[in-house]
C-alpha cells in the first residue's frame, strides 16, 4: 500500500508500484509558509529506478519517509536535499528534519556513490557522512506503526519528536537532564497523557500553556 504519494504529470501510485516501491511519508512539507503537499516523484528508466522527494521544483523537503524496495537488477535511487541513496532491495528510513539521516533495517544501500550502509546502521549526511551502529534500530521506524518508542533516550531527543508530531514549541527552563527514559506511547494519545507518564518515570516536570510546553527540572 502506497501512502501519501502525490506527484505531478499524472505520476503517483501506479508509477510507484511499477518501481517496486512501498512508501510511507510522515509529515513531509516545505519550509514554513510554503505550504507544500507531500510530493514523491517516481521515475522508471530502462536501467534504473528513481524517486525524487521534494515539495516543489527546487524546494527542499523536511520530514520522514520509510521505503520498502523490492529486489530488482536495476538499482533504486532516492534523491533528497542533495543526498543520493542507492539500493537494490531493502527496507530503510530517511529523516530530513535537520540533516539527512538514513537508517537501514534490511539489505544494503550506498550513500552518495561511496559509503555502504549495513543493517542496523544509521548515517547522517551533510558535508561528510557519519555512520553509527544502533542498538535499537526498530525505534526509528515505530512511527509507521503509529507509535513513539523511546529506548534509553534523553529528554531533549524525546521532546524533539513530540514537538514535531504535536506541532508545539518546547523550551527548557534549565539545561536538559541527561537522564534517559524508556517508554512506548501511541501517537493518537493526547500529549498531556504522554508527559504524565514521563513525569512518573523520572525527576522531571512539564508546564503546558496552549501550544507551548516548558520542561522543568
């Protein structure tokens, strides 16, 4: 099932299916004020398959996307915000909220024609490519199943995700604690419910004022 694929020139789900592509988009949008629908432009050539992720021509996208690519002799190429990700058959996630970060769940991928990524590894692509081995790579794609999954994450990392999903501003009254938290929550829950659970788990408190949350020591 292809979800959230919107493309111009009549392209869309049929073209994505021809590429051997299943994709889930999470909150893909342009820079503030540009609006921008979720756009994935699939293209099928004789010797390769390609998907360009952008909001409009020349407009960089921000968001997160999960791909499942069927094996094929033709390489599959994803282009997003200047990064090039080449695969044969694989499951992987691309996060483009700040830098482009890709996490490999299955298979193998090549980054910008040079570095190879193995399952369980995550690469951050900016001026250089940095690769780290993840202890819990499944947490990265829990969003596609409708969950937040935090495993030994600090409050700054947790609030970054909650702030994006619920579209709220998050501030810290003092330097964020480095205490780590482990929790699972449904994404359709009210954010106040999730924050109460976090408060029970550690020495931390929250103040909610409209669309603003302050993290208290």
